[in-house]
C-alpha cells in the first residue's frame, strides 16, 4: 500500500525518521507517520491516541493498551489525584488514571532523549548504552509500562492517611508490587513478552523495591537509570507530570515550568565525585531544572499543604477509621480492586444523613462544610521564641476547649538539597549545587497548623489573640 499523496517519504521513512506504517483506518498525524483509512476495529491498530489537556496526545501501542484496559489500571479512573482538594479547588477533580497516562508519555520521551547516541556526550553514557543498545526496544516498553502502572496500588483518595489506614509494613508501593505480580497482570505481561519483575523494579525504584524471597533488591546501573526516569528525586517524570497536571486542574500557576527544555537537555552523566551513572542535565537546562524544583516548593506550600486541604484529609481519615473494619483498608488484591473513592463517597453521604452511623460526625463536617477552621499557623516571630510554638498552642487549646475540639497538622521536609550532575560547555561535569545558587537555596517545605471546631472558633480566636505570647512560653496546664 502506498502512502497518501503529499506525505513526505524518503527511502520508506517519513522525514522525521519514523518508518511509515500504512494501516487501515488510520490518518496521518505528527511525526509518527501513521496512515488511517476507514473500516477496522480499535484494537487492530498498532498505535492508539488519547486526548490530554497537558500533553495534547498520549499515544499507546496495542500491548500497552491491553495493560491500560486491565482491572488494576481501570480502577484508577475512580481515585482522585488530590484527595478532597476539589472541595477547595473545584477544578481539581482529575484522577490517578490520566496522571499515570501522562507519566507513561513523559517516560517514553525521556528514554528516547537519554538513549539517543547523538546525546551521549560523556563516556559514562556511551559505555552504558553500548551494553544495552540491542535491547532498547524491550526496555523502552518496560519503562513505559512501569510508568503507566506505578500508581495502581493507591488507596481511595490517594495519599490521604495512607500510613494510618494500612497495616504496619504496608504502603501503596507494596500493593502495587502485589498487583503487578497478580495472575491477571502476569498473564498480560507474559502475552506481551515483558517480565513483571522488570516492570515492578522500575515502577517502585530502589527506595521502595524491598527484598522479597523470589528476587534480589539490587539495581544495576542500567536499572537504576531507568527507574530514575520515573521516580527520581530530581527529574522523575512522575513529579514532572503531577506538577503540571495538578497546577492546571487547580487553576494555579505555581506548578508550571519549561518541561520541554528540561527533557531535551537531560543526559546520562557521572554522579558528582564518582563514575556511577545518573540522570543529569546540560548546562543550558539548569534554569528549567531550577524552575521545576521551585514549582515543587510552591505547589507543596500553596496547594498540597494548604490548611483547608489538610483539615479535609483529617476529617476523611477520621471517617475511614470509624467505618472500615478494624479501622484499616484490606490489603488483599480483590478487596483493593473493589474499593475506590466511589464506595467511600457513597458511604460518607449516607453517614452524613444518619446520626446513628459511627462515622456521622466527620462525614457531616465534610458534606456540610462544617470542617474545623484554622486557629493558628506557625510563624517566624513565634519560632524565634519557641521552636515548638505550634505544639504549645495545640496543647493549651486542647486543655481549654477539649481535645475533641482541636486538631493539628505538622510536616517538615527532611531531605537535603537535590544534587545532580551538570554537563558544562567545555565537556566537564560538575555538581548542580556548585552550578546554581538557586538550587542551593530552595527552602524546605515546613508547615504547622492548629484547627478548632467552628462552634468554638470565635472564643478560641479571642483567647489566643490575648494570650499568644504567654502561651508559647508556658508549659501545658500552667496557664491561668
């Protein structure tokens, strides 16, 4: 079959370098050079596209489409990306489903850039790529599938109260691991000739891929690089997509940065002070990397840890603890697949209308927007007097107004500044922390809140306003 008139073809390939595939039912689009004509079913196409507000088109091959259609992945259509943030940002109703598709799209782009021989600027990259070049097709598919499936273990409402609502030793990564090795997924991976161990390893990364009886937890340099593409602290595409996507749906600008420039300048380089390969960046992409990490700081400060978002998570956790058997989510695969945001919301709505329901109070507070209000948040002046000022205010408020009327939330980031290699114009490599003063000075995310029952808010604010300076100096129970 000949390509349609007007299609630029050189030696059987498009000018973009992709071999033309005349497929029934296809149109020509972009650099993929795929033709479409009428009269064939969706799954007979080698390539499928999904509209996306962040990446325009997300394209999948048929084997990837089969994984997308699996029960574990389709469940993500019913899990909110930002828990109950939509009660604060009405547009933030997006789900883990589209985020995971975006992560897959970006993972494929990054893989293509860092394995491109024209961008192998350092001997470390050339040596590594030379060893795996014959298997690039396999590993590209594994990277994309790992990116697609990296979130399938998420609980309803994503991260909200995960530590409190799972048995000890469990997290969503462990559930993801079990799902990737389930009978359904193992059959799929076998059918498309992919090892589920490879998918799990890259999806979870060295920090979460713990030792199990049937495998080793060590990562060779190639696996470490591929996993870093997805979950890396500096340039992981999971982070890139959620910042762009969450910012878009929340209606804020904090999470936007030039991800096109960032991805185009990613390189495999030696870690500062060693010959171990890692994802780094050309010096021309440093400003894009600065913007990425600043976007992360602003999104955490302004969106993810917004005080109203946090109190809704607290009330949600209280409801789930009262409703779930034993106050915990089940961890077996079938129970996990049956539990989504939909089931939680249906029960919460019923509980809000039923005073006899054991989860009535927190459900009512969420459904009727009677959530606790912010009474106090840590500030630099109080920190200068007492580093535990928020803890002191919480203790005194609980003593005066009753523990049932007070809630608190504290979070302080513990990670050090993120370091990665930078390729300089003269061919040398150096540390990002020596290259960029901005990267050295990005502040850590740190918030502390104290909340009060709205029925007691006026009295509490008056009490705090007249006694704040004394309270942050006085031990609990010693105030007059």
